[in-house]
C-alpha cells in the first residue's frame, strides 16, 4: 500500500460568530495561505481537493461549490465533496492517493453555525419518519444518553466534570480556543452549576463555534520533500451504527470499537489521542471502546470541549494528532471523528512518525 502522510495542518480561530457568507470562503482563504506558506507550495501543486460541509448548515444548495472560490477554480481543479465532517473527506482523499493518480491532496471543512438555529438544523439528520418529527435535538439526545449511563453505573457526574476540567485546562494553552485563558477548572465548582439539559451542565457540552480547517496529504517521497517529520497514516477506518436509537445501547459505541480495531489492529498504545467527543460522557465511552489506557494523553489540544466547529472538528482532531508528531511530542497518535447524533458514525486514524 502507498505510504501516505499528513504534512500540513491549519485551522481558523474558534469564535462564536463570524462575519461574511455561509460558504466558508472568508475562513478558508487564510487556512490555505498558511499551508502554502508553511509547505512552500502553490495551488498548482495540489493534485486533488476534497471538502466536508453541510448544505443544511449553510442554508443553501451546493454550498461547497461556492466555497471553491477560496481555491480559485481556474484553471480547472480535481475536486470532490462529502456532506459530513471533513474527516470523511480526508478518508476519500486518502483513497484517491492510494490509486496513484495524484501524490498530493488538500482536504478542508467549514461550517458557520451562527447562521441559523443549530439544534433545529441538526435534527434534520435524524430518521425523517420516526425521530425527526419528535423535534428532539442533539443536546437532548445526548442528555438521554448521559442519563442512561449514569443510571447504569457506567460513569458519574464527577467523571464527566473531570473530563471538562482537563479539557479546559488544556485549552488555556491553545490560543485559538474560545476558552483560552481564565477558564474555571475546579471540579467541585463545575458540579455546583445548574443543568441545561438534565443531567448535562454547560461544561458537559462542547461550545459550538464557526470554523474551518485544512490538511495537506502527500504520498511517498513527496511527503518527505514537503515535511521534515510527516505523520504517516498507518491505519484508517470508519463504521456506522443503526439510526434506530431505541434499539441501541446508548452507553456503547460499537462502530467506534470496530473502526478502532480495524485501524489499530488491536495495538492501542498511543502517546496522544485526539477524540471528537462533543459531550463529556461521550469521551468516557470512546476511551473504553477504543481501549485507551492511562498512558495516553487525551485531547492535549483541549478537544471539542474547548471549541467545536461544525463539520471541521473531526478533521481538526486528525490535524492536532499530526501536529503532535510534527512537533516531536508523539511518536504514535490516534485521531477520532464522529458524525450524527450520540456517536452514530465513527472514524479512527492511526498516525506515526518515522526516524
């Protein structure tokens, strides 16, 4: 199989609201320019482009087409798109590189959550016949999931608060997080706060932001030319669970377990793991399903609980895992992305550095 690596990563600041259009152009252009500058390349050096976004979130049909204005489509480019988190666009780009048709790809995702009513928009992802008509939203469903786990003794509200406190502490060192600097990381104080969707408190829910992210992939010798220490993708897989939430064990994520087993081959010894868990209890589920132990540093970036840009947060997890390898802070890293409600769809990637 062709050696493929992440060689560059950039993302827009996580902010509650941005000015401009819903097609992401204003957020994407700086990301692309940052990557061009870091890698010493231009648009013409990219063999394939793939994006992830949501027309529902953008409020327009084919919003990804207008986002191509950030690239500049003259002369014509080789481009594709997925209607979900851009981590899945990275998977498509990885497959494209395996074919050998190109040796570089740029993957990007964007979402302007502030443009509409997010809870109503995300409910459109649900089963249109049995679930969506109930009007239940992502936070309410996550609250049901957390309650089932609490009642079953799978975790406690203190376990959840400790996840939030650790993520907030890590966010203090991430200048692009909306929680950077001056955040409260005292567990007892967090537990004294009111519920927003019993049993979830505000710190249990990721702060949704506008955002965009981009990653450059390259294969073989091209990767070595572009990056001193590429993050090689040695495993990647994604799986999906049933959308019938009433027939599922909400305290588990079988698709995450299956994707992790396929990607890792059962070797879950990692220096760093970036988990796309928009709610504190979901991180607890993922750590168990993937098989992470105390030797792995989870979400040193702060993770989604420090800033959750829709449709690029999963791609950011891959980017941050790769960044740990670029910087020499990890030799082997795991990245996880989820899409849909209550961890319905899961993608796991393994990244490794090489001497």
